């Protein structure tokens, strides 16, 4: 609470300066100073009387005046231990219209938050928008104590807020559980400044805001979190350990015997270094192996008819004509020889049978996506083949002609600078314009029409036009050079102006007339600047117009014979940077060449089709987003966690995932799902394993690679069967509590312990670098919730398990904190003792350390 500060009230200057109260309004005098803006020494000071609005002047609250209501309107599971409250955007609002002067004990608010039940004796919401408060409501909200119910809350780094609390029901302490309440914001004073009620008769008053909420069961997050503790995993009567299930195998050979095999479910107790081997990992006896394997061997009658035997779960994904004796200790041998793993695969098959409609619907949707992808692939493949044929037959070898053919694409080719290729080359020379590099120019200069048929030899091919446009113009004659040789200066100026006008004699005459006879160097330079060619190769008429309006020209501080360098600086030719046509044609050709292995069009289309890498026949193996853990949890919870029902309320237990069970389960589920989908005529890729997700992770991580990629020698649980980004076996923490059902947004994570399990202070911020968030979560039954983390189960030796109360704004308890003794005369004290610090629970040493 170090960053939280409470104040009893907030007064603005005029309220604080009031000296009297009359008719429900405060009155006072304020000193007013008038200053002459033109003469600061000329000032006049006088006292001005004022009167402030009171509660009788308020018709309603403006929109946005209330920023928060707690419990939230229409909440159905509100905490019985927390007070109802409202927060305001203006820090002075609860006291702004109070018709009384502040006393030694503080200032009463002019608003009261009344909370009660709907009844004639408590609260009655009237159809005219007002509210009637019965004697019960008045008894629970004695206005003489309203001083304590409003305060200002200042939090370092956050906005300061004004808050109004509703007091606890008299004699009850907390709200009643599973009860509907209504909260009403009403004035505490009448228009004349008297108390709005005195507890002797029902009172009808204005209603500025209201909402209703319903409480949940007794207790809150703090109460439920206090019950959590490390589970004492005591074996049940008969010696059956927690987390281990018994599988009874009855032999078929005489004399018949029963073998008890211990097995684990999808979740199991972790083993730490020094622990004895887990009996669930022991191989079954040899006689059990032989009898179990015999059940899946092929049997053919003497006349060649096959006999139905026990399922061979691997057959869907391997060689149907493969050997009857698989590789020892490989996954196929395990699924044929171990009855426990066959049981897990059978559970997966049962899952696929029960979810056949759901699986089929998801598969049909994927098949539809596959058809769409195949259509796109066929279209792009056809387009690529056609473009390759046209490229080879129609693209000229000559670079200028090649540019002429490809130039319509220049506007769509981006350079590394982010501009188009057309932007990079247009305007490099006076004639190389955007109009010339367009399909319209290509059509205008196509062979055939008179404009090209009657052109001079060598001028008709469009490539020749591009070559000519790419040439820089010859240097114009420099008048300075002509003057320096003793020639006629006026004739030299005229020649320069005519050349700069590009043959437009009318424009040249207008410029020469404005220059007059014997123009100076500054005037000639200004004229040549005005005639500089623009992007279209023509002078800018606006620049010419500005020149014709000029009457004075700045002259250089040079003699006429020395101004050639000055002219090159101030009247230089327009820039001209011819392009290398051969290199440019090669760059453009390479960018759109359809004859390469992966043309740009193919790259763009494949980028929209995840999982497809080429434009050949489409065969992909999409996975269905159907996590299967929920079926086990609902239909066979003992296979999820054997002994889960033995955990008591408040138990917390450390567990780990069991990849061997998960992989066996997924093999059986895919075996059955493939058969069902083929029966429904859903198009399948050979040896497809569509169900590859068991846990419901936040990310897209799957639990197995496609089963057709499994090698016969790879055992179940090995890294070879897992995707590259899969963490393997993961730590899991399970809780037997109603806390997560009541507070589903509870934050759960692991936090690395240090200093020999010295827990950080509750109000101390934790280091985010030591925090590990869960990767998946789930439930078993109604009240058993588990969280999986991307660390090895054995690493729980070094982590706290942390639970943090869901953030829901600042709240206050009905009952004051006994650890904060003191009086509650001021509202700041009242709020301080009831302030609900967010709860953080840290549970450590969930795993025993054998060392």
C-alpha cells in the first residue's frame, strides 16, 4: 500500500473560501484585482460577493461523470466481502454541492451510494425516475456517518480519483450470498440544505444513477486461495499409489492367471533424480507380450479368406504387406505387444467413434480448402506455361525492343528504394518521359499505320524511338563563349534563347522583346532559367510568365569576359542521365522471367497457401484443430489422471505430461478416423493422420509429426516422434479448488525461486525474466484444474507456483483489516483500513528433493 494515499475530501478555492450557508447554498467573498494591461502599476482591488450552487440546483449528472461502478452492473457472481462503490472523473464532485462548511472532522459529501434489496421497506425504484428509501435503507445509511464514505485516492503514476463507498449493512458485516442488490446514487441533502432523511419515515428523492448486481457464494479470492496447499499423496487403502492405474490381464493359456500391470495416464507424477524407477514404465512379462502380439497376427483360412483379428493400429500408416514381426522396442512393436498401450490406442479409437461427426465436419472443411488450393494451383500453373511459351517466342533479343515490350510492367515493379521502376527511369533524359514509357505510346507507334510506315528509315521501330529518347541533347552555345571571341553578343543571346525555346519562335520573340537590346548577364541567365525544360521536355509556362513579369535582374559581380562559370551555375542545362539500356533490359527481364524454376507469380500464389511448396499435383496433410484431451477428461477421467478423485479440496499437486500415452492415443484415434472418413467418401491423402493435437495449447504446436514419418525403430515417447518446436514432457500443476470456476481470469505462472525459497514481499513487483507462463490448461471433472508449462517436470524443484487475483480495479472490504488498528473518524482512515490489496499466493516445494 506504499503507493496508495487517501485524503478525506477535496475543496476548490471558492468552496474553501465560503464563510456562510443559506438556503442550501454557500456564500462568501473573494478578492478581485483589476490590472490595466497598458499600465501594470495601475491596479484596483475590491471584494466581490458570490454564491455557489447547492444540491437543489442539480438536475442530473453529466455523461462521463461516473467512470466506474463496482460490482459491475448486472454482475451475477459479486463478492459478498467487497463494498459497492462509484468513482468520478472530477476529484471534487462528491463535495462540490455540499451546503455545509467544512468542520474540524472533515466535510460530508452531498451524494450517498445506497445499496439494498428491492422491497417496500428498503428500496423502491419509481416509474417517474426517482427512488423511495424505506426505513431499512435509511437505517443502513445513517447520514450522520456519511463523512466516512467519500475520499480521494492518489496512486503514484496514475490519475487521482474521487470515490464514494456504500457502507456495510448494519449488523451484517458482509452482503448476503446469492442475493440480488440494487445500488442507487442519491443526494444526501434537500434543496434547503437539510438531511435528505432522518430514519423516521420513507423518503422519495432524486436518483442520479443506479444498477443492480447479484452476489455469489460466501467467500472471495483471498478465502479460497488460503485453502490451497501441497497435496499429501497418501496411498489409498490397499496400497494403491496416487497417479497409477492397475490393468488386469487374464491369460488365455491354461492354467489361467491374472497379471496386474501398472500404468499411467495422460498426466503422471514426475520423477526426480534419485527416485526409484516408475513401475508404470516396466515392460510387461514375456508371456503377456506373446499372447497380446498373437491377437494382431494375420490369420487366413485354408481357402484363402482373411479372419478378423485384433486391430493393428499401425497398419493405416505403414506397409500393409510388411512383416508380422516389427522391429523390437519400436513403436509398432509396443502397440502390438503391450496391452496398456493398446488400451490407450483403443481409447483414441473410441474418441474417434464418438466424435465422428465433428471430425468429418472438420475434414470436409479442410477438403474444401484443399479444392480451393488445387484450383489456384491449376490456374497459376496454366498461366506460367502460357507465359513461358510467349516469352520464348515473342520476346526480342534486342535490348531496346525488349524494353518496349516489357515497359507496361515498369509501374508495378518495385525497386529496393520502394519506388517503381517507371519512377526511377522516367525523366532521366528530357525525352524519356512517362508518356513515352506507356502502353498508349506503344499502340501509337505500332507498325502499319501511315505515321510509322512513312517515317524515315530506322525511325519506325519502337526500340529506335527509345534509343533516341535516351540520348542527352547537345550542349547549347554559351553566349559568354561567343562574347569572349569578339562575335556579336546580341546575335549570341538570340541564338541561345531560340535554342532554349525548342523552336517555339513566338515564345523566343516574347523573351527577346522583354530582354531588349544589350541585355546584361543577369537578365540572360534569368531568361535561360525560365526556359529550362520540364518533365515533358517543354519550358514551364508558369516560369516563363514569372520572367516576363520581372523588371530587375541581379547582375553578377563579374566582367562579361568572366561570366562563363557563373552562367554554368545559374543557367545550367537540365540534368540528363541516360540509362544503360542493355543492363536495364536485363534487370527487368530477370524480375518477371517466367522460365525460371519459381517465377514471381508462383511465389505470390504459394504465399497464400500454407503447407504447399510447389505447383505440381497438390497433396497436403492438413491437421484438424481438435484437441482430444477433453474427451478423455469427460469420458475416462481415470485415464487422464489416475486417482484424480482422491484429491481433497485445496490440494495442489505437481505432475508431468506422458508422451507415451499421448502418442498411443493419437495413433488409435487416427486409425479409426481414417477408416470413418473413407467410409464417408472424404478425399484422403494416403496414410493421412489428421489428428495430431492432444493438448489445447495457446500456440499452434502439435503433439506429433505425421505418423507416416515415424520409423519402425523409433519408440513411443522418443524425440523423433515430436515436432521440432515441441518441448517434450512438460511440467503440469493441478489444483482441486473452486477458485478457478469462481475466478476464471486468475493469473497462474511459475516463478524461479532464489535465496532458499525466501518468498518475495506481497507488494513487491516480481522479475518478469524469472516468470514462466502456462502453455496449455484444462479441467478434470468440475473442480480439478491443471496448467501445463514449457519446462521439464523435474525443474519444478526450482519454481514457485504463483496465483494472482484477477485485476478488477481497486476494491474495499466490508470489515476493516485487524492488522491496521486505529480510529475511523476521517474517510481517509476508513478507506485505508478497508483497502483490498490484490492477493498473490506463492506455493513452493511441490516436488521433494531426494538430496
